[in-house]
C-alpha cells in the first residue's frame, strides 16, 4: 500500500493565509467601490439607498481613517466601522476615536469591533489574544465606560483580566454629542453571539455564515445574551454579512448569479 503524505495543519493554515493575502486587495477594492458614496464637487454625497456606510479594518486599510473620511464627506447616512480590530488598540484609543468620528459626523457613528484572528493579533501586532469572547467583552465595557466618562473630569477605573485601566486628570474639553455611541461586535460562534447579546448594541455577522447557521446558532445565542442582560430583541440590531456581485449593469449581475 502506498504511503500517504499528510500535510501538516500549520502548512494548511499558511496556505490559507497566503490565499487571503492575495485576494484581500481585490476584496478591499470591491468593498470600497460598494461602500463609499459618490461625492460631488461640492463635497456632498449623492443620494444613496444604503442606511450606513461601513469602513472595514484589514491588512491594507485603517478603519478610523476611512470612517473619518466618510463622516466628513456625507451629511445624512450613518457611518460605522465594520469592523475595527479591538485588541490592537487600547480601549482609550477606541473611545477617543469613536468620540472624534461621532463629532465629525454630527452623531451618526457606530463603533463596530471584532477580535480578528489569533495569528495576526499576536504575530503582527504583538498583543495578547487570549479567549476572544471574554476579551472582547472587557474591551466593549472599558471603551463604553471611557466614552461615558470623557467629559466628567473624574477618575476612570476598569479592572478585568485583559484590561486594567486607571485614568486620572483627563477630560475632553467639550461635551459629547450623545450620551452613548452604539457599539456592535463581530460574531460567528455561540460564545461570541451570547456575549454580543450581553453587552453590545448589535452584532455583525460574517459572510461565511449560512442562513441555517444564522437561524440555529447566531440568533438563539444572542437572544440568550439579551435575556440574561434584561434586554429586549428590539434593543439589539443584527446585521448579517452578505456576498454580492459587483457589476455595471443588470445583465452582468444576472450572469454572475447564474
């Protein structure tokens, strides 16, 4: 019987990472074409059927910069990060960035956070990954606390396993536009979905999730989180990810669909 050479799991992961790095520029370019509004010479966005423009973190783009650009070039449509990597920035930086973009947009901003993947967090950014759901929970809680306390001039203290924050002698010099900026989290698995229902204002789904997965895993688990946090389904927004075909006319769309 011929010997079968098994490819080590780490090699498979490396191949997948290389494939991702090759197609990422295409995905980012496509997303930018879809998400960025048409802008006239006067700087105003054209009519856009979308409710929210979403800026995505990646290996080639920086979410706060994209969100700030969108905030400055639009007047009515919502602006969000979908998502910003949560562990590669401190809760303080996340909070201040969110407050800045919310001010730039006139109160239209939503902060979308995600754990990202272990390898890129630890090897590219040199930060601890840990258990992603508990880590992201703390990041959401600490970021929200800093945003709420930003103009009070009082000490800000947050103690957790992943974040130990003690801010004194700091206050933003002007009031925030809103009492709270909505925080959404990226979720795929059961634990992250429950955590989203516990502490977030909404969840962002991934394009790999099938309708069955959404119905049988995502929704029941974030509803469980909502229940144990004493909130209603109406208090929470779920935005599943979708795959789209980008084309210049209907015939190209139909050809891609077939």
